């Protein structure tokens, strides 16, 4: 089973790397509305994936794995997650791929994420009141009045998401379609992982961080660790596969390179390495803390939850985008440096 998870993670990492969706410049580019590759790929994956997953479920080959709508956690966590994403320039899953490619800031962000996961574990008892109320596992399939209404709305939703991706592509005026192939690939991969005879769960990444931090620091004797033990183990192996994809493919393509400051960072923040280290650590810390407040991240909430047309995931995605854009507008607002 470990080998299967590693292979799935490798495919995940390879898809991200193929379209460069793991790169700092691409993700931070979205924060300043200069690069829509990530948004386009996610929109296609969610739209196409919604059709695939619901076909599987209708055939009895898979089941829903909807995250509960913890109003405070999803909204506040989404804003915090988006802010961390803008500062760090990576998501919990893309961190692993970029680490494999040699991005030193991703390694620093991973360390910050581990501290963020640890801090969430120790502060959770005191912030539970912020995370609620819990409105339950609400999704289109739970609120549709009939199967006909559900199918109709699902198809409309899928069409809107795919249409949005092509609208953004037209707005960018770029010819590269790697984002499209990557989006389709992510949808197919997630549908594969959902199958009951494969993994019977959605793709996820952020649970890795509190799980690994708690194991290393010996914080296993608590309710939260017991809750995340199984998904944390799975996601750790999955991200191990993504890391191997980043490492092996970059070595084969002779693109492996140790780098701390990427082009967009230098353009706005200059060459001081200590600043990139500080903000990478803080960004990773904030990113994971927000993800755990919301109970998921880009892959577990926005991608996997969006494919299930889950209310919690759609709301999280909206607030994560808001946090990303607001932070990007502030953080990258200073005078640009010559590169």
C-alpha cells in the first residue's frame, strides 16, 4: 500500500511540475494577478472532476468525503491560509515538489509549516470556540431536491468552472495550454484516489505538517493527534512521492538548482537572503495554521472538496483567494527592484 501511495504522490508531483504549478513565481504571480495558471488548472480540475467523481459514486465505486462546514474555521482559516500562500509562494502540496527541485525557500517554508502544525495542536483546545458553529457536511448532493435537479445543477456547475478557466485564459492572452492538461490530469488522479479499491479518500496535504511535527516532538497523547494519525500518515507518504517527482524529474531534465530567491521575489523585495528566509518561515507557519483551522488546504479543500461541490470547500476557496489577493496587494506593493 505504501508503494501505491508513493506512486500516486509521484504522479501528483509530476503533474504540478509539468505545468510549473508548484513554482513560487507562478503562485505569487496569482497573488498580484499576473499569472492565472493555478486558478485555471484548479477550475478545470474542479469542473471536470465533479463529473468524474459523481459518476464513480453513482456506480457504487466511490463515496463522498465532504468536510464539515465549520463557519469560523473555514472563513478565518481561509483568509489566514491565503495570506500565508501569498507570503510563502507555495501551497502545502507544492512545497514538497519545489523542495525536490532545490528551492531552498520551500525547505524553510516546510520548517515553518511544521512549527505551524505544532502550534495548532497545542492551541486547538483554546480556539475551538472560534472554529464553530459546525453546520455539518453540506454539499450539492445533500441539498438537491431530486436526482434530476442534482444532475442538472452539477452539470451547470462543471460548465461554469470550465468556462471560467477559459475566460481567464483568454484574459491572459497566452497560448500555453499546459495548465489545461494539468487540470484534467489532477481531476483524473483525484477520481482515481477516490475509488474504494484504491484509497477511498480525497487527495490532501496539510495534515502532514501537524502529524509529522507531533511525531517528532512526541505530542501523540492528545485527541487531535488521534484524529489526524491515519490521514497524516497517508499524506506524508503521498508528499514523499511528490518530493521524489520534483527531485527525479528535475535531475533528468537538468533543471535541479539550489535557489533561495526567485525572480518575482527579487523584483519586489531585492536580494537580501535573510528577508526571504524570514518571510518563508512565517509564510509556512501561517499557511499551515490557517489550513488546519479550516480542516484542509488547496488540494484537500479547494480541489477535492470543490469536485464534491461541498459548501465548506467552496467558501474556503473564496476566502483563501481573498486572503491571497489582499496580502499580495500589500506585500508586493513596494517599489520594484531592478533584476
